[in-house]
C-alpha cells in the first residue's frame, strides 16, 4: 500500500506527525509512506525511518496558488498512491491529493473540505485532546476509533536516534569543552518574547549551572540570535567561556545532533522542545500563555512548568519587555530543582 501524507508546516507539528508514521508501519507491514512538506522539513523526515520519500512542497505557508497546486497534483498522478492523509486542516492542503486523483483522501473536516476529502473525520476536541492522538487516529478506520480511548496503548510517540559518532564530530567542530557536560537552552519561540522565558532568568540559570561544572549551548534560529546575545551579555567573561550562542549558526540537522549530545535541555514551548523530547533528553519545558494540554513534550523524562491555567491566544506579552507575566514568575531556582531531579532519575535508569 502506498500512502501520501500532506505534512504540517511547523517543527513541533512535524515532530508530532511521526507518531502517525510509526503507527502506520506497525499496523501495515507492506506500507510505503511519502510525505509532502516544506523543504526545510527534510532533515527531520530523514531521521524518521518510517518515511520512504520526502517530497518538497514548494509553496509558502498560507499561499493559495491554485495553478501551482494543480500542477503538483498532475505530477503525482503516476505515483499510484492508494491513499492520502492530510494533516493540516486548511482547504488548500487538500487540493493536491484531490487533483492527484488519489482514491482515498483522509483527514479531519477542517475548513469545510467536503468533496476534497472523501474519508472525512468529524472532530470532537474533548474526545481527542492531544494533537498526536488526532494524527494517529487517521491511521485507522473511522468506525474503529471514535475517541482517543480507542487508540492502542501505548501511543507510538516521536523517537529520534543519533549516533555517538555524529555527536563527537560536531562537538569537535564547535570546539566544545569535552570535560564539561552540556545543558542545552532552547530560548527562542515563535511570535517573539510572549512565549519566552525571560533572558535574565536564562542568564541566572546559566551562571548557576556553569558554577556547578556544566557548559551551556544556546539553540535557535537566526531570529533568536539577539535573545541569545542578551543572555550572554549578562555573564562574566570567565563564565562566558562555557557558554556558546549557536542561534542561527547550525542547520536544523546539526541542532538535532547537538541536542542529542546534551545531558539535559531547558526549553520554551517550541519546535526544538519537541525534538529534545523525541531524543529522550531530560527536559524542563517552560510554558506561559500557550497550553501543554494540546502539544506537551512527549517524553517520560520531561517536566512541564506552568503557573497558570487555560489557553491565551496572544502574540504580545503583558510586561514592558514583551514577556508574559506567567513566564516571568517562573524562577530559576524552580528550574534548577527540576533539572537536578531529572538528571538524578536519568542516571538511575542507565
């Protein structure tokens, strides 16, 4: 059986989608899975052994581009897919499989996609509270899975493997101190500082960890470099020797490898957080206005710190610096305590 998956356009969502691929492989031994997704997803998909081929989606997020989508559909007609699974809920995401004439097109109703999707699921969010549950449910006949309670247990969560040789090679290239264990900070997040733990808290945490014999790596994209620099500027010269801001200086795949080499990770609610969880790193995940009730880090070695309840759809924080007060209120001492417990438990499990 040959399946085309229309993948999501965000790092965290793409990581969640591996749960679907792992489930499909577990259920159907003869299945072949191709994933159409933005080109930047290729490093993630290449580390998912369940995926046969990553097909680049050349259109930007939000672009309707009907002619281009029609051409994409035409180009896929000879691939002989028996089924398409459409993970995004948008109308436009269902167009390519329709124009590719894939016989069975599976997805949640989303933006009223009648006709485009002929194996439509109707979502009750209370019955499928987690994103990964909604993805995995699409692997099964809709008559079999009517709620998350019907899904086989345990769920097949995202899972990445990185070789020690990959880690050693990259650590040497970035001249990391081989005598000090690494703590990764994923200090960035989409939509600016509203989802970020304040830089001054990260700096306080870095100082404490460096004094205890760790070194720090700051991970993120180029747009997180300034926030990383703000953390570094609060360190003393003798501390800065053990802290590197690699925001925007690594590829996505290099970030995956280096996260795999960390002893633990502290992260805002971000795509890198989900990568750290898939690598099974001891992880402290810091949440503010966004809620872990929908997309939590899927790891037994992850702890979520959140001081408020509910979901707040905001793009700007409510403090002068743009941070959300609920994240400001998470003190470094609390994070240190959680890190110590996680590292101790991880050591006992080895």
